[in-house]
C-alpha cells in the first residue's frame, strides 16, 4: 500500500499503519535495508513515513508490533478532545501477529514449551474434542481429513526428529504471539473501563481468515527467491526461533490443526479459509437479550460490520437504487456502490434463539454470498455452498465441471460432495454465481489465471512447495545450505 492510499485517506482522523502485507515484529528489515536508496515505507503515520528503530535486544521498551500498535491506539483515545469524547468513536486495531515471521519474547514462547510435543495431528484431535465439549460443534460432525501433498506438506512422520523439534518450536512461538494479543486486548479493555466507556462500547474481535499454511505468500516481503533471502539474513537455529532475526512459519499441518474440523486454510474458499471465530461484546444497555457467553451459528460476513457500526451510531445509510446489475447509492453527490452488508442490530434485538427462525436471520436463505481469490471460488445460499479450486490442490478440478456442492450446516467439514446427488441445487447456485460474477466484475473462466513466467524465466517461482515449507529450518544467518 502507498502512503497516498492509507487510512488517513479513508476518513480516519488519526492513524498509524503498517503498509505492506506483513513485517518483522521487532522492526528489523534486512531485505529492505539492502536497497541503496531505501526500500518502500513499512510504517507510516498520517501519510508520513515512520522509521522504526530495530529492537535487536528484544527490550520490553523497544518496538514489538503487538505492543506498539496497542500503545498507539490508547494514545489516540487519550488525545481526544472533550467534544470528541462526547461523540461516538470507531477505532480499528488490526494486529499483524500471529502472521509470519513467527516472533515473540522468549518468556512468552517458553510458556508453551512442551505443549505441542505430540505434533499437529494430536493437537487437532484435542481441539476437536474441546470444540465438542464447549458445544461449538456437534459430536457427530465429520472433520475433513488433513491434506498433505496437495498443499505442499509432508506427513508428520516423514519429518526427521530435528525437523519435528524445530516445527514444534515454531508452534510454541505462534502460541506466544497469540498470548501477547490476549494481553494487549486486555490493555484496551482496561483503558475503556478506566474511562467509563466500556459498558457503552461495542467490541468485535475476530480473525481475518483461516490459519496461514502457505510459504509462497512470503514473496512480496522477502523477494522472489525466498530460500536465499532466509539463508542470507536469518538464524533459525532451535534456540533462536522466535527472535528478531529468525524467520519461520507454521506450514499446512499446524494450520489444519487450527482450522479443524474445517477443510484446508487461508487462501482457499473452503470453510478452513473463510470461517473464522468472532467474539463480540455489545453495549450493555442496548441488547439485554444477549447473555454473556452465549453462542450463535447464524451466518454473517465481514461486510456486515460497517452497516452495524453505523446503525449503532445512529447513522442512516443512503437509499440504494438498482443501476444495471449493481446496487448504487449517492454519497456526497457522487454515485457509489451501495454497502452490501446487513446490520446486526435487528438480529441482536431478537435475542439468542434467532438462528432457528428465518425472519430473524442476518442473511435470508434466498440471499447468495460469493467469494473469489486466486481463481478459487465459492458461493453460499442458505445451508448450501459451492466450491471451486484446482484438483492438484485437493479440489474437484478446473472448468465448469470443477464445482463441488456441500450442505455446510449438516457437513461443515465439507467431506461429502453432493454435486452429483443434487443437480438442481447445484444448477441453482451456479446461476447465482454467474450473477455474482457480473455484479462484482469478477474475472472468471479461461481468463482467471494467466500462465505467468515460465520455469526458465523465473526458476525461483517454480520452487517445490514441499521443499519451501522446510527451507527455513537449516538457516543459520549468512550460510546458505541447499541454495
């Protein structure tokens, strides 16, 4: 993202932002520093580049992304004028953690030492059991199998003892990063309680996608030759994993332990990529029908957030009109696309038993919601969902015959493809998909994926994904074995 496209250009009155897709959590960016005229800005505040002093000693008072972002938000809240304090406010705190590189303090990492020694398959089983105990999933739910070769992963038993040891340490670091998020969210809540604003504040905490399982996503940060960059700059020895100069990730096995019982992980339109936990704390006086600790499976999307926040603040959305295939509206005398989401407020007012009553659903069973990314697609309508991605990645294949059909209420693990058994339902959802493609301008069909660079033109982009998943394990900083 360029500084000209930051949140300060999108209506935020105060904003500190991390501009690329991720960054070093301790502010150390050796790949960026090698450019003679300086790399792209990593952090900016109100449109101005901010140079972060790398926290190479991992000092508690130095930069660590989760701590720093929290502190900046609290400072912004403290800087409000009396007039601003009398008005509704919206704040957004999107942590980078636990995105790779996996980094946290030794103390936080070592809190989880030994917890994952039995590996990702055992962790997955424990979590499935806990989900049943908590009533989040039913006991008879069939979880999707763990995918390996199709997503660039070796089976756990194929790893050497040393590789397992390092992978477990990476998972301990990941847990330490999540622990840090928990602590910092607590700081924001304590601030709101101190100012007397907590009870009247609507709080939403959620993940932005399923757990990360891919290695190739590191290309925008490390460059096209991921393996060489890691071995040139980073030390991933066992004791150093999690430090400022380490660079590791989870991989597909731990990711699928995180998304169970769902299928796959981030980047896929299956439930493992798009179904995420969401915890809310409504304003205490607004929705007394909602009991603390209650749970609801009603379908909602991130698009519902904006209309919900505006509704709570007493802001009425401009009337939408249909202009061709897309709903439009007027804003500041300009024709703009209408907000697609639905407010949660009517849903909240009905109470906890809403999910069984169609009239009180956030999205009715006649409304279709679509997704598309990297020529992978899905569309949901009521309890039914169609999914499309390549056979080489565990999907049904390319072309019009590559669609799968699932009843995701009865089969949330997406284990039984009903495309052959329910041809009318498949046709119904495919018609909705065609309408969604036109409405949203989706590039689909033969033009959805271009051939890209050949193996001769860019051999580093043709690295074996399975090898890439482990390439960080033998990096020792300045040495480049296997490169």
